[in-house]
C-alpha cells in the first residue's frame, strides 16, 4: 500500500510516472560542436535545476513515508519544509535560466 502512495505522489508532483523516467547518455551532457564552454555552462545549470526538482519530489515522498521524524516533514518552519522550499526555488530558477541560455546560444548560431 505504501508503494502505491509513493507512485501517486510522484505522479501528482511531476505529472510523469516513475516508469517513464529514462536516463540519457552521459556523454550527451558534454557533446557540443560549437562553443563548448558556453554550452556546458547552460547544460550544467539545467542539470543542477533538474536535480533540485528531483529533491522536491523526494521530499514529498518523504512527507508521505516519514523516514526521518526529526526533519518534521509537512510541518511549517521545519528543516524538511525549508529543504523543499529552497530546492523548488533553485530548481525552477536554474532550469529556466539554463533553458533560456541554451536557446539563445543556439539561436545565435
């Protein structure tokens, strides 16, 4: 029963089923033909932003399962709340900056 709650939580937060998440080739992060230094910066921002959003999903899963009671999952002014908040802000900001920077760099080329 707990597994079903986790899958439902992940699906509600991301709109994606966990079985649909597929890893990409690691070399794709560093492959670039033009201006490799600039493209790697934008891709790194995208990667870090996506990792922060994964942390947001994992904190919501932790709220459902209560693995570390000391974190105060779901309580205001608790470490779990601030981990969720900071990860959501960083994730959205860095992912957006990385996507916009990558799009502008590709548009110039």
